[in-house]
C-alpha cells in the first residue's frame, strides 16, 4: 500500500519553529496544503522531499524513514518547487532529455517518456521551441513534465499555479486530476479555489501547525453556522469591516451585502449561509488558539 507518514515532524531555526509537531498519514489522492505565506508550507514540503532534515520527528515511506531509504526514496519522488529552475536557451525537448539523463533513465526509454509527457502537458507542438519564449503557464506545465520523468509515486508541487491566468489554472487542475489515481500528490498553495475543485483532502496550516485535515465535506462542516450575510448602508461598511472578519462585500440596490465570519450573529438581522472553503480557511486562520480540528 502506498503510504507516506509524517510522525511529529518539527523543524526549528534557532528559537523560531517553522514546522511544529505535524503528524498525519497520506495515501493515494490529491492533498491540498493551504496556508498563508510564512505558515510553514514550503518548509514542510522540503522536509517531505528530503531536502531539509527534521529537528524532531520523521517522515516515513512504506514504514521506513526516508533518510535511511536514500536513493530508493528519491527514485519515487517528483518535485516541482515554487521557483522552478530551467535553462532558457534549451528547447523543451532538450531540457527534458537532459534531466532524464541526470536521473539515469536509459536513452531509448527517455525518448519515449519525453514524447509522452510533452503530449500530456500539451507542449508537443512546442517541443523544439526555446523555453525563454514560453508563457508562465507553459513553463509550469514543463515543470510538471520534469517532475513526472521518473514516474513517481509521490509528487510534491509548491505553489504550482502562482502567476497563472484562469485558463492555465484550469488546464493545470485537469492535468493533476488525471495523475492522481496512482499517486500521492501534495499541492501547496494559498489560492483556495486551486484545491477546492481537485483535492481529496485539505490540510490547513497556520504558524507551522496543522490546524485541520479532512475532505471538503468535513472542512465545510467546521464553518457551518459561522458564516453570515447582511445588508448595511455604504456609510457603515468601513466600521463593520474594522469590527468583523468580512470575507466578501458587494454593492446592491438595497445597500452593501457583507459576508461575515463569526461564531455568533454579528449584526441584528444577519442570516446564516452555507460556507465555502474560503470561509473555512478564514475561520480557521482567525482562531486565537489552534485546536484539534483534524479527523
């Protein structure tokens, strides 16, 4: 059984704790790692990839610590970092063949694999174009292709849709969905909609801690009864924004419609509404003290 376990994973830099005692087990599927910038997401991903060592705890693959597995673990890992490095003068095909050689993939096998992956990420028509001519979306798709060269069982993607337009983000999500049946895919982002449509489970981080983990249905239940809508006058809008956690506002003919995250009814006449994942995110990150919200 494909299984990746985080056992009390902690990473400290002097007095600062970047990742604090995270424990969970991941199996096949897409896991959306949500959190604000600075919440510890990238540090956690680097630990999972074996780039950083834990201060305490361990990451286990198949029951064995990844540090002791060494090259065996790296062979089943695919990684797309937030800052994806490439050679701008290389063509897409040459770049992938070069990386295949670095990964010791046999030459005849590499050629077939590169052709297959260029088709998968819809870059076959551009395989002989230099990467410096690519759009941001094309570069991210090339990044997915390089992460798949060794047919990994575990894929780690750090902010993969940063800077992409809506069309490219949809294309990216569709590619990830097509890859998820036989792999563990961990997708880190601060863009809620990126994971709302494709993640089997959500992991929500704040200040190095795992605040919550569960499927979409479980996460939505956490914020049920905590989301309210009301209409206020334009003159009062700023006051309500200062006093409450307002997730959205919209001008209407009757006034300004506010969507407010609050444990209790925030304004007389406010009506409870169904939460979405963005509401859950805002509700959790505003918690004064982390609580045990994981399933």
